[in-house]
């Protein structure tokens, strides 16, 4: 029966920074429904993505595997997904009704990969004749007179452009409404697994005008600029560039739009949760998880978007609420275990009462969710992002962070406990030489198990190395243990 196993709702907006939640102290952002969710669950304060890029992270969630074993070390569109033992297929095969609403970033774009129902939102077009369900719906509703902002500005523009059309036509509202419709029509004889995949606050920055207006005169916190960021302090000349300084008025407008987008998504999440409480009568036996694939640099240190290990890019939000009918579990607490998004798959499988495949490298959070202290847990996490002109390797335990740029050989070391905004690079500070050597040695140990990368020689990190963002040979069944960490 459906009541014997929990329903699972995985709320997964794209490009949401960890620090942009009201309940952890952001001075400007309003997220009352996330505050309510956190009040019934656990906020993981040291959650990170192992590859701060949309596709790579989503594959790690669905396989429970690290980028070095999925073959996705960075970003590349148009590469077919070929993986065995994926989360959604395992849940579906065990009797769960599997539903997606919103973004997937699968390739090919209409693939389901275990979802029985897929109400799709996608801003891009990599498959012939492809149009996402939202765009079809919007065209039918408006006769083509209103188009998605992403059609006009593209999916990575930093230009803020509030949505002036009726709010129910916005992609955020469509995503929440479709989720409610699918919950209304769910199979009551089975538990459901639903991913509620908002595309925003990923650009375009187009919150509904009424939500943008809430932030019009709001005081914004200072933008962090590190003592190491001078090389990025040049005028931005391309609206989709990854680095560059923009005029203050434009920067403020973009930040206000990003924060307003979050508040609107929070409102849409509230619509879904309130429906589940008042009409669906299913919130008590539903596990609810809120997270994101990566952050948004948002002009921090004159950088934009993601694709590196800095906090704005790699540190992600994670709130987990066990079913409310479950007694004796921690509520309204924060946990500082070092968590990665590979941990989502084993957690969901364990909560569903399913075995965890040997291919999975992540660790289930189920014990922590019940107040248990794991006998063994990772001391730190390893992340990376590779691209044609270089790339990043990084390690962190949430208290300290070591980063290495593979082309230039530049090193960064941050004391996150005392400097959470990464204002001071301590890599050349002799007071921290011993800690630097320890973290560098950890990275050498990891990368030495990947000799084909050429990043380690004679026990030392090498520079001038370009790693491919994709290794297709690792995808077919993606064998684990190839580069164990």
C-alpha cells in the first residue's frame, strides 16, 4: 500500500545559492515557506556540489556517483545520457509513481529516464523539432503574443527584466500549478516520487513585477570582493560573460531581480505545500527535500554564473524534512556534516526501503536525519569543474577550503569559519603553510588515482592541464571503483 512507504517530494530549483535563505540569516531575501520547511526538518549547512554545473550535478544525483566516474567533469550539452541503476528507474521499478515537473536537462530532451510522467520545461533546443511543454502551453494560452523571457534574452544573461504579464503565465507559476494538477491525479494505490524542478532563479532574471517591486528600495548587503580578485576587476562587455565588473545600478538591479525570483519560487513552493496539507492530505506521510544543483556567483569577486569552487558557485542549500507523522526525529536543527549531492540517491533509496547499488558512491543521510551520529563520515568533499581553457579542483569540509586552478597552477586557501565570503586568500600566508600542505596532499592523493589526467607527477600537482568536460567512454553503465576517492 502507498501508506507503507513515504511519498517523496524533491524540490529542486536551479542555481540557488546556499546563503540566500531567510532562516539562515540573509539580510534581504524573504523565504517564509522555506523557513517553515526548515522548522520541520534539518538544514545541512555544509552541502556542496561536486561539479558546479547543471548537467553534471543532475547526473550525480540520479546515479549517486562522482563526476570522475560518471564521465561528466564539466558542462557540455547534446551528449546522450547512458547510465545504469539510476534513482528514478529504481523507484519506479519498486512501485513508486514517478513524476517530474519542470527542468530535467536530459539528452535527448524528451527522454524520461524512469519518469512515468514528465511535464517538461526547457529553455534550450538541442533536439530537432523540440518544444517544451511550457512553451506549447504558453503559445496556446496567449496565441503566441507572450513568449518566455529566455527566448528573448537567452538562458545566461545577467540583464534583469521583470515579468510584466499575468503572473499565472510565468514559468514559476506554471511549474507549481502543473505539480498540483499531477498530485490531484496521482495513483492513490502507490507512493509517489515527484521532482519539482523550477528552472529559476537561473537566468533570465525575470521575476513577476509585483515580486520585483518588493525589493525596489530594499537595502542590499555589500558585494564581497576578495583581495585576490583584482584580475577580474575589468568592465564587463558581454552580458553572458563569466567575469567582469558592471555599473552599480545594473548590479543592484540584477541582484534585486535574483532575490525577487527566489521569493516568488518560495511562494510557489508554498502553494504546493499548502495544497498537500489542505486538499491532498498527503503532507504527513511525505518526505520533502529542498536543494539546488549549484549556486550563482552574482557578481561576487567580479564573477558570474558558476563553474568553479568558490562559495557562491559550489555551496548549495539542502533542507530535508522527514514525514511529519514520523515521531522522535530531530526538527528545526542545523547539521554540519559535509554532504554532497551524490548522497541524495542513497538517502532516497533507504527511505523507500530499497537496497543501494554497489555503483553508488554517495552516503545515505538517513541515520543523521534520525539523530544518529555516523561512526564514519567523509572528512571533506572533492569537487571539480573542467572546461576547454582550464578548470578547477577544490576540497572543503565547510570550515576550510583549498582550490587549484589547473591551467595556471594558482592556489587558494580560505578559512571559511572566520571568512565565509572568501575575502582573504591565505595560500601564501606562512602561518597557514602546514594546513595548506595538508590540503594539497589530499588533492594529490585523489588525483594520483587518475593518472590519465596528468594532474599529478612525482607527487606534485601539475599546471597547464586541460581536462575534457565529458568522457563518453565512462557513461555506458559507468563502472564504479575506477577512480575511488
